[in-house]
C-alpha cells in the first residue's frame, strides 16, 4: 500500500522527462511566445484603436494555435497520460481547499510580492499589453480565465511535470516545473508569483493525480488576483508592503496545505 508523500509508481512507462528535456520544451515555448510578440503585439503602439482590436484578436488566436501545436508536437514526440491513479480528496473537499489556497495566494501576492516588485521598472511591451487588456476586457478575461488555466496546465503539469516525475524526485520535479512556469512569463514582475502558483499547482497535481484540480487552482487564482486588485485599487500604495494581510494569508496557506495533506493521507489509510 502506498502512502501519499512517498514516490508513487506512475502507470505509463514510455514518457519520462529529465530536467534538461523540460528546459528544452520551455525554450521551444519561449521562441513561440517571442515570435507571436514580434509579429503581433509589438506593432500595437503604431496602430489605431480599430486595428488594435484586430491585432489583439489575431494575437489571441495565434496564442491558442501555438499552444495547440505545441501540445500535439509533444504528443508525437512522447506518449503520456494526463492523470495517474492515486487516492484523491473528495470533489467538494478538494474544491474548498483549492479555493482557499488560490484566494490567499492572491492576497499574499498583492500584499507582499507585488509591492516588492514595484520599484522594478515595467517593460514597455508588458505595459502596452496590460493597457490593451484593459481596453478589451472581455478578450482579456477569456485569455486569463480560460486559455491560460487550460493550456498552461496541460503543458506545465500534464506534460513537463508528468514527465519529470518519472526521472526525478517529486520535490525536484514540482519546484523545477514551477520555476520554469514562472520564467515562461518572461518578466520579473510575474516570475515570483507565477513560480509560487506553479509549485502549488504541481504539488496538487502530484498529490491527487488530477490535472483538473491544477486547472481549477490556476483559474481561481487568476480570478482572485483580478478581484483583489480591483477591490484594493487606489486604496493602497503600489510599493507599500501590507504586513498583516501578508502574514495572515501566508498562515492560511500553510494551514490549508497541512489540512489537505492530512485529508489525502487519511483517504489512503482508510482504503
């Protein structure tokens, strides 16, 4: 009988991915992202609002197409399964734990990480992209709440982490895939927060074996960031660390992880 927390034998034998293989996959993704930026997003500052909408839509379509091609390419290179058999939390319990983790991670990012990053100058490309998202909020919401959670989780948890769990210690695979996920965002302002999200989503995927749970966490985290940012907009200084909310959210995150770990272990022992 396996106990959650120990390395579990993964069902599919054919798919394994060492850290340098994962790095290669991310480099391919970065080349894809940079190519889309050069072709579509960078020229935005020279075009009018009507053309801007068309350009933004074209960029979103290219993004989705690029993700799809990458996933199909990964399928052809290596066979793999998204999920593997493991004991898991009940649906309601998992959803509650993940919502708590996601929301308080968003609070921690807003209260602590974002103020820490505030003194660093934002790149012109990132600033322009953020302004475009604000101009076309519905398209932005689709990209942030649907496209990113689905495609990025398939790639970073379903492919990269899934493969690294065959080649590396689970903790190494989880942390490395999370850091690569942070680096994939290509800017220092999102790197730390995205890495933390990637590590937590990876841990949930490893513990439960359910890619759906990591997708749900990614979605609810992005949703929570939007809500927390909207509610706190104009009420706090961008570079001011809010120590009490930061400490409180960090404590809730730790307690939620502990509770989730105990629930998973209890499920296994009662099997």
